[in-house]
C-alpha cells in the first residue's frame, strides 16, 4: 500500500510539473517547472531501486540541461521578457493528443504478453556502464561534448550585442 502511495505522490509531482511546463507563460518559469519534472523522474528512479539512473538523471538532466537552458534564456535578453500565448484551440488539440498517446501506451502495455511476466535479468552493474561509456564509447562521448561546446559558443555569439561603429 505504501509503495502505491509513494508512486502516486511522485507521479502527481511529475504530472503537475509537466503540465506547468506547457501552461507557463514565462520562459524562465517553464525551465524551473522542467527542473521539478526531471527531479520527480529521478525520485521515481529511486522508488524503482535504480539509484544509478537517479544520480545520472539529477547530474545530467536536472543539473546540466536545466543550467544550460537557464544560461541560454538569461543570456539572450530578447527571449527573457517574451510571454507565451496559449490559444483555446491549441489546448483542445493538446489534450486530445495527450489522451491519444496515453491510450496507445496503455493499449500496448495491456496487449503485450510479456508485461505481466516481466523480470529484470541480466542487468548491467554500474562498473559495466562506466566501462562502456568511458572506454568503449569514449569517442562519441567526447564528440558530444564538442558539439555542446560549439552550441554554447554559438549561443553566446548570437546573444552578444554588435557594436555599430
């Protein structure tokens, strides 16, 4: 009973954060709601006994991505004061789309015969994941860091004021 209560509470936090990401009129508030949603996802990983994934979620997504997004929003002055306008027709379409996706997911889970008998086997431990990322996949990992660096430099170059003289 307590497991379901914890799961329900975490799910409500994630759902509330995700809805406020979509509904928020301020871009900075949207990023903060996204941070809450990502932290809720990390809490869900802890609840499912996947502590390593929770740590990765907090470090990479909540710490890294949200910080980069806030940095980008705050750096570009033109975007920081922008208000996002939501129309009622868009809300109806968004709700209909969300219900359709939810229904498709529920249908896929219910119809799958393996769902009821799913057992976690042959899971890689933290050491194996570390070896894969930092030995076997070191080149794509470093290329991704260069890509993120280029994106940051590009954002700074686009955001700075050009002196007309």
